[in-house]
């Protein structure tokens, strides 16, 4: 049976999109006072994330970049080890 490979670029894009959406949702929820535990955790873990409009955009960009790079690395390592 042929070994399947992961498309590292597609995995990176998918993780970046999901992370950006999660940051946007957490920014909205934080401004509504919902899930403040998760919002506070994100503010501690992400340097640019805050509840202002620019903070939410900064968090989205930061999370997308980090997740994209992580997806590329995971896909690359999986393909090398598989």
C-alpha cells in the first residue's frame, strides 16, 4: 500500500484560517463578556491580542502566522517520518 503524504501548504492554510476565526470569535465574545477565561488566556499567550479593534486584528494576524508555520512544520515532519 502506498504511503499517503500530507499537503503541508494546505494544512498550514487550514490551521491559519481556523486560528484567525477563533481569534475573531474570542475578540467578539470578550467584548460581550462571554468566555472571559479563554479570552484572558489568549491575551496572556498572544502578545498582540487585546479587546480593542486593533488588538483583535493583531491577534488574528499573529495567530494566523504562527498556525501557518506550525502547519507547514507538522506536514513536513509527517511526510518525512511516514
